[in-house]
């Protein structure tokens, strides 16, 4: 059976993604839109949190973390 309620790990990921969006992305969003560029610091912060590199296989520099469609949706 498919469960759409987040488990404890998914809740933690959801909260981390929300905090990142509120504290890192929102304050810089307008400047990024106007300059059509994303600062390296923002990309690096997403990478460090595992939000960017989670689906990249480990041999190519990612974490290769397998996650469910629900978890991926929560991050997005």
C-alpha cells in the first residue's frame, strides 16, 4: 500500500528543505531572477544539504541516495 503521509525521515527532510527555502532562497530570489544567475554559495549550500546531489550516483560525485517519489516531491 502506498502511504502519502511523511514518515519521520521525510518530515526531517521536509523541514530542512523548508528552512533552506525560507532562509537561503527567498532572500536571494529576486536578485537571482533579475541577474539570471544563481550564486555559487546557494548552489553549494544545496549541495552540502544533499538536496542537489542526492540523485547523482556516488561514482559521479553524488551521494547516490535512493529515495521514494514522496521524499523527492517533499524536497522539490
